[in-house]
C-alpha cells in the first residue's frame, strides 16, 4: 500500500466505506477550523493539530508530543477505531497531514495514508466538498505510543554528528539570517538544510519517488545512514520524514526541534550554511 493516495483513488474508497477520512487543515496562525468551515470533504471531521496532535507549547517546544490519553480521546472523538484505514489531508502541501501521519504511526496505527495535494488536489479533480459539519460516531481506537522512533535533543545532536540530521526550514532561517518565529536564530551544529519546499511540486504534491531519492542522496543520505529530521517545532520535520519514507529511507524526527533546542542556553548554536 502506498503511503500517498490520489483523489481518483480515494473517491471510490470513500464511496465503498473502506476508509476513515480526517481533515487536518492548519496554519501557524491557528485558523485550521476556519479553513475547515469554508470547505472540506463530505463526512470528514476536523482533527485539530494544536489540540490533539501536539501538547501545549512550553519547555518541550511549540508543538511537543501529545499526551497519549489526549491523543486517544481526540482520535476517538473523530470516529477512529481499531483496524481503521485512515486517510489524512490538509489544504494542499500535506504539512499538517504529514504531522498527523507521523503521530498516528507513533501511536501504533499502521494503515495510514495522506491525500497527495490535499483539498486543493481534490477540488482540482472536480470532486465534491461541503461546509456541512458531520457528527461521527465515537471510535474505540487504543493508542500505543512510541511505536516508531523519535529523537530528543541529545539524540538529535548525536545524529547531526554521526549520521545525517536534515533541517526542513527555509534556508534563511536555517542559516540564521532571519528568525521570524523563535527568539534565537541558527541551527543545530552539524545539521544539513533540506527545505520542505524543495520536496514538493508547485501545486503542493510531493515530487516523484525517483526525484525525492535523488534529492536526498544529493544531501548525503544513503541506505546505511542514521537519519533524523528537524525544523522549527516538529511539524515540518514530520513532513520531511514522510518525504524520506516515500524515497525509501526511514528517519526519526526531533519533535521538539529548534523551539526546544534553544530552551537550554548550554546547547550550541551554529550560524551559516551548515554541513
């Protein structure tokens, strides 16, 4: 089963009732619910990234790992049950959908896909959207967290030196030329820059498997690499982990990422182009 699903593939699966579709539209401004209210797939409930797929911001970073009980309750509230095939989508780039994909796998769900190109691709295919809010029947999913690897700060530092740590932020943020979100600029010493935008087509779909593999091997990734991903707060890091997965590589994201790294003034900071 491919991790990505196209609108043409998803539409008949919805018709047959074989998938549970969840809307994860999201922006850093927190207007995911407003985007959802404007348009979403029929019968797809909204899964809130800030409330369900992350814990409260603080010492763990801006989007730390969610509490297992909160995650389980949130997934049950949108109708997820044990054994469900889950499809996730956001507005176009799969940024939030990838975070959801990773968190659900971390929680022990194995049958999870992402709608490539999100709502924009669905609408471009001429398929129906709605503003009607569904009322899903409560699910019974049981989560089993830590089902896939995740890095802490020490692990990220080690991978940056002994393996390959890919930082998904835009180049100017990675190099420390500007920092519009976090209070300190720069990156983890030894990290390599892999901006999320370079992994996507202009319409928000992922580049082909062959293109992604060439892209990551160009950054030094190989089948023997220990790979980690990082970003500002662990959302884009999950997106790059998905892109690596599509290319045939497995990576452990540093979910705390830069927003957590800088909470300890003893941790070193690097400015410039990096490794």
